[in-house]
C-alpha cells in the first residue's frame, strides 16, 4: 500500500464515524443522519480506479439526492485520475484543490512560544464546545447566528467521547480564540478544522493549538498525522514539520 493509499483508507474510515454509510459503485457514501449541512456528508472512493466512473457518479448523486444531501467527494488526484476526468466531463465542480501533507512523530518541530492556554475540549462542556464552534464558524467566513453554525456539535461531542476525535482550543482572556481537531481513522489521524478567530489572527494561536494537539496524540502512540493544507496555510504546516506527498481534490455535484 502506497502512502496515499494508506491516507485514503484512513480518510474513508474517519468519514464513517457518526454517519450512515451506504455502498455505491466505487464509493463509500457517508451521510450525516440528521443534518443536511453540505460539509457533514461526504463520499470517499473505495476500491480500485475503474472505467465506469460516469455511471458511478450518477449513482452516487442519486444516492445523496434520495437522502436530501448535497453530493460531495473527497479524493486524492494521484490515485484517482479517471474519477477526476469523469467528474470534469460531467460538470462536477472542483471545490478545493490542496496539498496533502504528512508528519512523522520524529519530525514534529519544537514547541512555539505560548500565546494562550491550550485546553482539550471536553465532550460534556457544552458551553465551551459551542463557543469553539462559533469561533470556528466566524473564522471560516460565516456570520454570527447563521443557521447551522452548531450543526457539527453532536458529531463532535460523540467523536470526543468515543476517541475518534481529539480537539483543543486556545483560550485568551477566558474565551477560545483558536483551535484544531484530529480525526482518527485507519491508524492515522487527520489534522482538520484549524481555525483562528478573525480578531486574533497572526499571533501564533493556531500553531500553538496544532502543536499541543500533535504532541499529545504522538505521546499516545499515533504513528502518522496528515492534512490537506488550505490556501494560505502552507507555511503554518511546514513550520510544524509537515511535508507534501500529494494533492487532495474535493468535488461538488453540478
């Protein structure tokens, strides 16, 4: 199994947590059981690259539509060239193209200067979970009070309790201003949901959150962390020790 194949297997397993999994040709379709938020349901390729991707894409879109979910795929370009070509031809939109990076425990950079108090998120502390999710929502371009800003709360709480998710937030003056999440799957963990409140950026908060999260995970035996680097975040992850190994492409149906 190549490094990217191992990452895809981990991504597929992590996507199953807290979701209803439906097998469609070429994919594991992982649908959130209660929320139609477009980022909470996803399909991940399953099995070898295939010649009938156009039919598989139609079947996948029909499966999502039957459950009133927006069709979305996460894939690695180097593993799925046939899928990407078929999706392009069918009018699927490349919603994200980002570097895929990995980090071995031995390559984690030294701790950055402290910028706040890093605390693990407690699944039973609803007030702090909600404050972190609201901060993350603003960081990702949302507006306070938007419908759906807390849609991820049940899944986050459940993942924290089961150990499939580990999360931290950086507190400054008693409120969370930055944070990050690790989602476990296939013996790996994806660093995701890295955020900084808009009024607290460029102060090292996100780097501190990520570093503390990774230190704790590696101490508990995690063998490899990975991520897809959002636009503008490459320097942050390189500073932590991550190196690029491929490209992730997220697709949305026309």
